[in-house]
């Protein structure tokens, strides 16, 4: 959706679509939402980086500890629903602060887990907070900034995920000095984001306006003071809800299919690259992912969300052979940079796209729930890719190309079909 031209009222405010936005406040909201998602992702990746160390500490096999990220993944949709529903009812700001405090506290408590059972329980609870933060943060940022900022802010917000990966990689360098428990305690510093939001970020003005309208009896077109709930919207928009979840599943197959097995298994075991070479490639393609999210996010403000996503998905396809079939470190790095620029570029539009697709009454619930349900479907990615590789008998390269390429084609097809059937922007009613 291309926003109407902005009118600059004063150097400190912007007026768009009959609403005046304070520039400083909008910047604080963008920074706070980015910081919360970045630190959330960092905490998640710290667990993945330290799995073998935690396993040795608890005297269990690595296979037993792999249940931890699985449980986190399974409970993310629960968090998306619970936290999103609470944010739609009680406000974005208090729920956002609560999710950050909860996942920070769980990260610190995980450092003091005495055994595997307690550790797994804590990581299960962590998944609820992790799943709830993205949807609430998306609704807060998209409702608090000028419409002309949404594309850029969307790219910035989604850049928090690869940014969190990079931050976790840097924090991981401290492992020999403070151990895995020290890293988890350090991960609890995400509490600072909650303090920042409490001090500098106001409640969503759109949410406050809707609350005022409902209290005055003018909140809905149906003449009632109760806006439509999530289940009413799902029943009356089943096709579009299935579309959103299927689209997010394809998106997650693109990202997980291009990342989960790529560094350690593909580059390390199949291409036999050294650890420094793998680390350099990972850093380069995460920087490219951040740049791609920003580029396509800004582009979506000019050519629409749907066509920006479609372009990024389309450009992914010719990059796949270079990404998977190369053997030299240079061309593998170049291919990975190109693929992640395009894939995470498409992801950079997702917060704005899902937020604008969602009705206002469930804007904190619907985007996050669609995203996390799609992520749950894509949880089979690693098993699928290793199964295909075993069936082909040719290594991971063809399997990775097939899964990522198919996912990109699904994203491209669904986005173009939706654009053809419903136009450039069609919110659920």
C-alpha cells in the first residue's frame, strides 16, 4: 500500500492521513521494537550455539538436549495467541514490557537450571514469550509511526532477527571466559529494552483511539461497542486466513531451508571449509540479510508490499545454484550473500504486509499467530532436507535447492494470486 504524501506540520511532527505524529516518539517506538526483537533472537541463538556445552554440563546426549529448541518452537504459536489477545484487549505497551521481562527472566533462570528437566521446562516457557513478542511489537510499531515510514520500519524490525544472530555470535566469543551459564545471564540484559519502552514509548495511539470510540459507543460499523474477535474473523475469512498461514509456512521454509543446515552441515561437513571461513561466510550473509530487509522494505513503500515480496522471491531463484553447487569459499560466500539478501529482503516486508492485512481489532494477534503457525509447519525442514539428501544420494545441495526453490515459488505464486484477486492491498474484514 502506497501511503498518501506526508505533510510536515513542524520540524518535530509529521501529518499524514489526518493524523499528526511526533517524530521523536516514532523514532523511539522503532528503536524499541527493533531492540526487543533483536535481543529476543539473540537469546534464542545463544541456546543453539551452546547446546553441546549444556549437554556436557548435564551429562546427557546432544540428542536429548535438542528437545529444548523443539519445545520452544512448539509453544511459539501459544505465545502469539495469548500475548496478542492480551495486547488487543489491554494495550500493546504493557504486554510488550511483560513479554520482554518474562523472556529475560527465563533466560537468567535457565543459567541456574540444576538438571535437564528444569532446563527443558524453562525453554518451553521461553517459547511462549518468544512467540508473543513479534506480533505485539509489530502492531505497536505499525500503529505508532507515519504510514510513509512503514516500509522502512518493517525492514528495520525484521532485521532484528539476523542482527540477533550476529550479536549472539559475538557474545559466544565469551564462552571460554564465563561459560554457558554466564552467557545466559548476559542474555538477561534484554531487561534494558523493557525499561526503555516503559520510559520512552507511549501506548499505540490507534489502540487508544479505538478504546475511546468503543467507550463512546462508536467503535464498530455494526452499531455495537464490541469489535469482532479473532474467531469471528477466522470464520468469516477462512480462505484468507489459510492464505496467510500457508504464505508464512513458505516464508519459513525459505529462511530455515537456507540457514539451518547450511553452516555446520553443508559448509563444514560437505564442503569441508575451515571454521574461520564458515564464520566469515555467516557474518557476511547476515549483514546481507539486514541490508536486504531494509532495501525491499523501502522498496515496498513505492511498488506495494506484495510486488516487493514477489520481486525478492523471484530474484532468489537464479541465486540458488551459485549458493548450493559452488565449491570455492569465495563463490559459496557470494551465493550465500545473494540468497540471504533476497530471502530476508522478502521477510523485511512481512511485518508491514501482515499488519495491513489484519483488522484493527486483532492486529496484535493475527500477524503473530499466522507467522508462528507457519513457523511450526516449517519445523520439519531439517528432517525434510536430510531425508531428500538421503533419497537423492547426492548430498544436501540438491535437497536445499529443491526446498528453498519450491518455497520461493510458493511465496511468489501466492503473493501474485492475492494481488490479482484482491488488488494491491486487501485487508481482512
